[in-house]
C-alpha cells in the first residue's frame, strides 16, 4: 500500500527501523541454536515471543525479564540468555533498497528522523555499528522514552523533538497499527511493504527526483 494523496508539503521523512531499514527476525538467531524444527516452533511460540520482547522495547528491565522467563520455563536458561546477549543476531541484514533511499533523501537535504520500538540497551549496541543513522537528525527510541508505538504519546513526543508539525512529516512504517495511529494524529503516512513501492511514493510526492 502506498501513501495517501497529500496536498501539503512534506518537510521531513520519519522512518521506522525494524523491517523498514533493517531485517528483524528472532527466529534467525534461535534457528542456529535449536536443531529440531518442532522444538523451534514451540520455543518461538511460547518462550521468546515477539509479545514478550515488546515488553523490553517498552522499557521493562532486561535482567528482570530474563529471570522471570527462566522461572516460568525451566530448562531453557541458555536459550533465554541468548536473547539477552545475542540480540544483534536477530538482525540478518538490511532491507533491500531502503538504505539507498535514505542516502538519496539525505543528498537532497530532506530532514530525516526515526521512531523505533527498540530496547535501550539493544539500540546502543546496534546503533554503534550503523553509520547510516548519522544522517538522521534525531531518533526516538521506545526503550529510552518508555513509550511505544502505536501509543499516541510517542508520536506527540517525536513531533516536539523533531520540530515539525505532524502534517508536514511523512511517517514510514511496516506495522499497520502504527501507521493508523500516526494518520489519526495528522501525520502523512506510507505503509511500508518494500523499497520499490516506497521509492515510487517518494517520487510521486516530489521528495526524490
């Protein structure tokens, strides 16, 4: 789905990170550690789930989370520890074509920002290896601000920090609930599916030439 038809001028582009700029799949890590496909399916559905991980994105303490999970699922200590110590192995690479778009927007002097649901400690480790984010004026990280998308408060905070009205920013996210929340608050939006469709939308909006 490409973005909506927009009459107002866009003065900044705001990206999500996971599954828009970089691939993210927790299964990518645990498939290396669990040989049996049925056991892997069970583990991903019950132990280290995206819903549980989301609690850390929202600011829940990692050590407390890990200890509680070990108590709930005895016998899986090493695997649960891997979530805490090898999180970057859940990021297998970049989303094809997205980094090129970011660099082209930066070359055209389009202000760039990001809002990401990302645990604070994991973000610090990840950010250190990603010079692409040097092109961004500011990045709102959920684990730092203790707010997560699609909570309207994180969008309101981002608008204040970025210094632009919601209607003058294009928000790019793969999550439909996040896109809907931003749209309700007056942001211009693009529901990301792949870089080719995003590029076509940016061309239509005059942000790429």
